[in-house]
C-alpha cells in the first residue's frame, strides 16, 4: 500500500498516531525508524534498505556502537549540565528528560545495557559524582569548563594571599611581644616570710574590705608590654634589697625605629602586592605542556610585558619567541650570590643579591643591591616574589 501524500487526512492521521514515544522493541537504531506495531517492524526488517544497513554494520560494528555511545553520552551529559548544573539529581529523572525527544539515541544501540552501567561509567571517567541510595542512583555533574577552573584558581589564590597577609601580621605582633618581654628584664619574685606573733595574747584581725582598683587597666599599662618605662623602677620591701633597673636610651630609640620600619614595611606590602608579577629583563621557565615537549621546562627572557598578565618570552637555547600568559610561566631561583629582581610584595621592583635559601619554608633571604635601600636585608621572601635577573 503506497504512503499517504503530504497534507491528506491519512497523512495527518498517521502523524497524530506517531506523536510521542512508542515501544522500544519496534525501533530500528541503524535505520532510525520507529514502527507502530509488530507487523510494521517485521515488514521493515525484510526491506532492502534495512538489509543494506545490516551489511554496513557487519563490516565495522565497533565503529557504529562507539558512535551511538558517544552521541548518547553527549546528549545525556548536555541535559545534566544545562538543566541541573552541579545539583544532585536522580539519574532516572535525567534519563526521562533525555528520552522525551523522539529523535534521541536509544540505549539498546550503545555499549551500555542498563542505565546503572552508564551511570557507573560517568563516575569512573570523572564526569560526575555518583552515589547509590534506596531511591536509586544519584549523580552530580562536575563542571570542568575553563571559565569555572579559572574562577576557582583565582578564588584560591586570593584566599592564599589573604591568609599570608594575616600570618605576616600575627608574626610581627608575636615578635613585638617577645621583644618587649626581653627588654623589660627579669621580673622580681615576691619574698615570702614566716608569720610570727610578737605577743602570745595578740589578736590578729583581717580587713577584707577590698576595693577594686579602677586604674588597673590603662593605656599606659598596656604600653608596658611593648615598651620599657623610661624612669628607673625602685621596689623596696621589708627584709628585701632595693632593685634598680636602668634603661638605656639607645635601646629605646632602636626599638621605636624598628617599630616604625615594620609598620612601613606592612603598608608597602599591602600597597605593592599585585596579582601579576611579570617584568622585563627576568628569566622565567615555561611550565605548560600544551606547547609540546620542545618548549616545556625551557627557560627564557621576558622581552616585553603585554597587559600586565602576558609577555613575549625569548628562549635562551633556541632563540625562539613565544607569547605566553603568566599562568604558563614560573619564576627562576638562581644560585646564591647572584642578582635577583623582586617582582611582588613590599620591595617590588628592587634589585637584590640572593643570600640564602630556606627550602623548608619555600623562602629566601636577600640584600638590596642598588638604589636608596642599598644594603638593606630582607628575610623570608617567598619563592614566587623573586626571579633571576638576566645578566648579559
């Protein structure tokens, strides 16, 4: 019986009957044809077009199954990413959304026999987090897009920088407290004597009317933790010796100068700390594998800085020039005694000499070699804040 022409009542009736999902047992994945009943599916399997498709499948079955599996996984993961993002959802719910399209790739044409096997494959390949419950399998999509990865990296870098600033401030406060206690000298210990009555009939009275000392905590007392009082302390007690503590003015001046310099260093650290560190004339190392083994771990000189975060790097071995982002580069630590450039932090832009390495704490000690601050020693500078200076 010939097919009904387009626009005829018979054609419209057939379209209305074919609307929506039908039985999977009467669907041919190779021909992508859905039959409405057993008789129609039998006629289709006996047709010449179906036989040609079977011959093509027999030549390379693995190729067709891999293609169908790829299309099925792509459509399923696409719905999971667009509709549910990173939310935890039942796998069967996502599958129902996927098969709502009549032209979807059916699972019986893929390498997976059941939805459970496909969900386990998603978890094994790292595309989603899967867990089994009493209500079935639940999946959570793992977003690995470049934008999301960069956003997470920027967030972690910011948290690390904030944490480093807090640690530096706490270390500075601890050093000030320790220095104040050392300069205050030893605290005299109280002398205890035995209570002896002069007369046996003497009555001892204790007055317990203790009044709170309102001047116990004052700003002047708090300053004693960090600064030593200028006036000598004279403590006298019955049966005890006089103790006089004299304070040298040189120590006071040195302590005040150290405090001022430390405060200025913290201000400079906050002001000069940037998210970018590239500068011309330094030696850097290529750490990205996307350029191939020819350029991986090669060292070069920064010839030009582009928009703070990019640079034109000339390789030392081959002389080739590359345009790279700073995330694909890292600083180079030279030998002790060589010149380095401070690329970030309080002394950003200064040229210094490398004095020593602290491999346990990933930091170095340097001495400013040029400029107004020449001869100034800077301790505990992080590896990423200095870089080898190119010497022609």
